[in-house]
C-alpha cells in the first residue's frame, strides 16, 4: 500500500509543472508614473498610459485622468480629483458631502457601501464605493443601461478636502482597484 501512495505522489508531482505551464501568463500591468496637474494641488502615481488634463470651473480646478475604454466601448475609465476649499462657492462640510455622494437615488439606482477609514498622506480619509445605472452611450443610439462603479475617497486637509473618484464600468471595476489604492498610497496634497 505505501508503494502505491508513493507512486501516486510521484505522478502528481511530475504532472504539477506541466499543468502550471498550461496556464496563461498574466498581462503585464502598465508602469506607473507620478502625475501632478498644472495647478499642483496634489500628486500621485497613476498608470503611465493614462492621459491627464486639468480644467477650471465654478468650483475651482479639477484634474481628470482618462484611462482605457471598457470592453463595450461605451464608457472610459477615469479618475477625477477636486479640492474643495472652505469659503469657495459650492463648499459643503465633509460629512454632508460624503452623505450626499452616498445617498440612494432611485432615478440612477445608486447604492453605496459603508464608509471605511484609511490614512492617506497622514490624513484620515473616508473611503466608499458607489454603483449607479447610466444610459450609455450618451451621444448615440441605441443606448442601454450600464452599471458604473466608483471608488471614492474624501480626504480632509485642514478646513478643505479632496475628493478622488475612480469610475469604470461595473464589469471591469476590479481591474482598477489596485490603481486606485496605489493612487491613495502615493497621494500628496499640495499643502493646503
């Protein structure tokens, strides 16, 4: 009996390397680079193949970093970073801002996860996820409902706060989780 067990173990050990060679190698992840928008309100690491831009609106500067299209081609993954400064138009306190972003909405079928604390650049951030149903593509027909997933971090910095939102199609959102957390681990506010 022990000889049969030894023989079985030998066969299994020989088969294991052959089986391991049959699996597909993972596609290499894009290298990361440090991204700093022209306003210099923050810096963080993002995939090197993502394209950043910054614009000014009534609420101040907002950095938009565009990633890859989802498989359907209806939605493009992207990160937005906005600094809300106390005293500026549209400013609401951090707690109210988090509540508003997490509030359920029947029109877009919005749902949110509970808020989780995390230290980001030594500051106590509030992290949560939001899922909404959007009609996509916006610019052409036929359009269909598509679930959009957002990772959100609200990072207080004195009386101001940053809102980071990485949005993607729900079908591929886990592909960008590591990118979002790399951004948070390397996030550096401008010193506001």
